[in-house]
């Protein structure tokens, strides 16, 4: 646990004003997002069965929160870590067509998260997924989608500025694209996070493409990415510069999803071929699920960005260590 305390931090908005701003941002963004992306809001599960293979394994080391149900004693239930796989299954089950999609309010518990200014045990994001054709599994479609999401977030800056001009964070005018390998080549002596900070400091908004495969210099991926939902050649992270902390803030992780070939090759590369026998993975290999693009947009992080907050706990009610709460309170960082 490490808390960064900005010099002379002034949150500008009171706790009550912040609560009102949070509601405004969340209500307004999801309406604009659904409209611009042609997405229908649907209900989503808080937990799934372990045997379904629908839970997100994230980096493969995080422990999902599990429990049992009295009426189903032989089945282990897991709180979702994200809905990356479930959404694709839902598109098929509910009968969505090409270029139609869904978004949902996703709440997750990640008990192994290292708590700091940006990370919480409680995860809240808009998870979304959209049907595309096999021919649209391209970098051009990925970048076009990223630009659309950027445009929506940029529009939210103007909306927030209108209501809270004293608090709004002014964003970049465009998004800069770079691959994780190009980024390593550009800053070979920096750590992954320092690379992200360096490139985002310069361009203010960056989409780092192709996350998951080992890089040529370090031999390690830029960041961990489960092998069974994103295509590692057609994915990426969207980062904005956050002035309050003087660092990059990841707002979205997204990508075009694996097809019947890449799910096999990536699972083999990740040494987890055993997953390929799970129901979800079998449906992809048998071409029973649609080709899709999807991702997640952090709700609390978006509020953090637009209001230039210094700690995710200022815009999200969660659990924090007592020493973090006390230290933050001394410096005008009021955790909910």
C-alpha cells in the first residue's frame, strides 16, 4: 500500500457537491455512451458458477471471492472479477445482431488488489460488448472504436465544465496510438508504468495497443491479459493524464475478442490449455458465439479524471486501511 499525497491538494468540491457531480457524470455518460455506440443496457450477474468458465481470470493469479449455495451444494460460485466472457455469451443468448451491442453496470470484488490512489477492492465499471463480423476483426475497427469512446469522454468534459467549471479537468484534444512494443523501444530503460507516464505526459491521451504478448527486449508482456477473451494483437488500454497525481490514469481496457483460432494459440502460449475444455471455450472453438469487440470503462476512474481527484476513494465508497484514511484526511483527501 502506498498513498501519493499531492502538494497543497485542494479538492474544490465538498463531499456533498462531489456526490452530486458523481451522479451527474454517471447518469449522463451512460446515456451518451449507449446512444453513440448503439448499445442496450441490460442486467448482469454479480456471480457465476466456476464450472462455466465465464469468470474473468484476469492475470491468472488473483483469487476470486467464492461461496456455495444451499440449494446447489455441488457447485462453487464465484463473484465476477469482470464480465468479459459473460457479455459475449449474453449477446448470443439474447439475440443481438451485427453492430448491435450491450452495456451493463458491472460490480466486482478483487480482494488481492494492492490498495493505493487508483486501486480499490471494489471495482465498478461499464462493461460493454458489440457484435462485429469476422472481416471487421482489424486494427482499423479497433482504432475507430477507441476514437468514438474518446469523443464521448471529451464531450463529458464540456458537460462537466458547464456545471462545475471550477473543478473540471481539461483533457487532450485527440488520442495518440502506439503499440506496447513501440513503447518499449522508445523507453527501453524505463519500467512499464514509467513508460506509460512518459508517453501520456507528452500526449495527454494514449491508447497502447497489443497487450498480452511478451515484448522483445524484456521478454515479458507490457501487462497481463487473460488469453481467452482479448486477441492480443487487437486490444489495448486507454490512458489519460491526471494532473492531480501527475501521472497516467487508465480509463478503459478493451479489444476485439478471440476467435476460434486465437483462443487456442493464446491458451497454449499461456500454458493453460486446460481451459479449452470449458463450456465457454468450446462454444468459441465451435463458432457458436458471435465475433465481438468489447471492454470496460471505469466509472469511479472516469469521475476521478473529470473532477481531477487525487484518490479513487473520493468518488467511491469502499474499504481502506485506517492509516490511509488518516493520512488522506490530513491532506484534504476525504475518502468516502
